[in-house]
C-alpha cells in the first residue's frame, strides 16, 4: 500500500511539479523525477531547505545501547545547529500532498518516492511554526552547538538516520 506522500518547499506557488534531475548524486536516481516523501519521514523536512540536520529513530536492528545513548525516551529526533535557530523560527513552509498514482518507491529506508511524470498536488498546507510542527509530530528537537560530534556518532550507530544538507554545516572544529 502506498503511504501518503508529500513534498515540502519554501515556494508557495507550485501548481504542477515537473520532473527534474536529482538534487543529490547519492540518491542513485538517473534521469529526471518529481520527488516526494512518505508521511513517516515528513518531520525530517519541516525545516528550511538548506538547514543542516541529523534525523534519527530506532529500527528493528537498533541495539539497546544505541536506543539508550541517542534516543532515551524519544521516538524520533531532529537535531540542527544553533546557528540556524533564528532562520528556523522565521521559516514558513509549503507542504504539498502528492497523489500517489504515478509514484514508485526509490529509497524506502529514507522514505523517498519518485514519479517520472508531471504531478499536480492534491493540496497544500502552510507550516508557520516549524518547531511547533515538529513537536506536534512527536519529534524531539535538539539544537546543537557543534553539528559534527552527533553527526559522526549517529552515522556510526545502529539507528535509522538521515543526515540532510551536511555540506551547509559549520566547518569541523580543530
């Protein structure tokens, strides 16, 4: 069964999504596509597009030690740099719901779906408060002084994780 699919943007006027090249070579998608994400992954994108973030949660194979170390009582965590806090507070996002008909799963672990056809969204809602939307989605938000220690630790863990816009994080401290 196809989950509900969404596309998050800072552009509020998209009437039709046209296929375009992948935003990342790491995605492994050749050619053009319209990108969407499955509803459980939506909170990972409720921040300004360029905001570097570390998103993680447990999966079946997650060790008890990693659950305790990284999650504690949290189910899903989204962490970002403190330098982005003002931009996150000011951000407004358009969350487009996408019709699932032409979409196929491409990276289930990351929640990505693609359509090779143009897509007209079913509708759009506005997120005026990113932090409030994350909290309402049951996500624990962590604001980091230094992005890299958590980034490296999560990448070496047994968690399900996504590190988004890492290239926009401040340089590593010496």
